C-alpha cells in the first residue's frame, strides 16, 4: 500500500482544488446541499433518458429509476445498474447523467440508475433494499427491457460504490440474481475509518473526516465505528467475501477512502475474487468529476469503460 501522505496533489489537479468549498456535511447544511445538487445535472448526448417508477421493497414506496437507452442497442444486450454517490445523505440519479450516458453510449448497453431513499430520513436498510428492488426489476423484466439477465453489472461511486459492494454481498446470499461484475469508484466501504486519528493527508477535499462521521451516523442510525454493525450495512465488515462478482476498484491516493478501498481489494483477491485495483497518485475524492478535462481524469474514466467492456463481453 502506498503512503498517501507521500503524494502531493497531482499537478493536473492542483488548480481544481481552488474551487472546492472547504465545508463538511452536517444536519444544518444538508438541506442547502441537497438543493444545490439538483442544479448540477448534465444532458447526455446520444442516449434517450426516461424516468420509470417500479415496485419498491415489500411495504415500501415505489422506486424511481432512470433509464439510459443508447441508439440502436442490440437485442439482449448487457445492462448496468448504477448507484449514485452522496455519502448516503444526498444525491439523485440526475447527477450521474453524464456517467450513465457515457456507459450506455460507448458500450451499447442499457443503464439503469436508481433513486434510492436517503439517510438520515431513511437509514439502512432502506437505501440498499431500494437498490436491490431495482436490480430485481431489471432481472425479472429482462425480456421487456431487451437485456440479458445473465449479463447484469452493478456499479457506483462513493456511497453508491459502497451500496454496490453491499448489493453484491446481499445478492450472493439471496441466490436469486448473480451480477457478473462490480464497478466501484472510490467506494465508501468502512465506517471504522471514522475512528482513525491520523488520516495521513487524505480527506482534505470533497469528502472530509467530519462529513464521513455525519454520513455513516446518518446511514447506520448509530455511532459509527463501534464493535458491530448490521449485516450488509458496512461492506468492509463482511467476513466472507468468497463468491462475489469480479470487481474493479478505482481510488486516488489522497481520497479519504484510499486505505479502506485498498484493503477491500486485497481481501477480495485473497478470497479468490478477481479484482483490479486502480490507484491514482495524487488524486482526491471524485477528482474526475471535478476536473473532467484533465488527462489524468480522462484516462481514469477510459479505464472504467474498458473494465466494464471486458467484463460484459463474456
């Protein structure tokens, strides 16, 4: 494992940090940040976007999903369920329009983004069960959606990556659906990171240690980092990782989640799960979304597309 503190911000990313607000999430700022997130959307090119309401978990409301349909998609194509980030407390699928549109357009696949319920109003297991409901809907409606139910991938960024990792675990154990791949972008995997006193130079931009405490506290509805957590709530606490789908994990060395992501990749590999760990020296959390024009960002995105393409080819 690299020592994050030995890596300064990558030269291509230095100018971008000037525009990053130096704030941490809390219950007072949450409503304001949620409103701002709604303004940050992109209209993807070359895809048709449609909102669909699907059945939610038992006893829960319907779930909105956002479909990204590329032009001239082949019958029986692969498909991706995408889960947006936001520390478990903010976000909507629209913020991932550009990401989902890119995967749909470049790979010729159907992409479904799920509008899961957010904490603290809806703590675990509500967000995860919403994601499972979306995946189950894709699987059971494969014919109608013109997708191959045996080529379903799951992915997400930040907290969405954490939910995707948890979704891989719960689908393995429920034995109904078998995703073929998990694409995890700087995933939020371990509430015990909140207990660390030394973050070794990580977590200075976008997602801070204070935000992490707020996010995990909201999601778990309890103080994070304790001796135990509900099963499937914290992916890094799952003892048995054998039998999970192959994975690609991308993270920057200055990301607060760097060490937990590297450790999870190591544990997957030790459990016999194929896993590619993509480390970007000097990159902070969600750097490719903030500095999308940087070469380092474009290359990171291209590697995501390539990894997903390889996984879905078979």
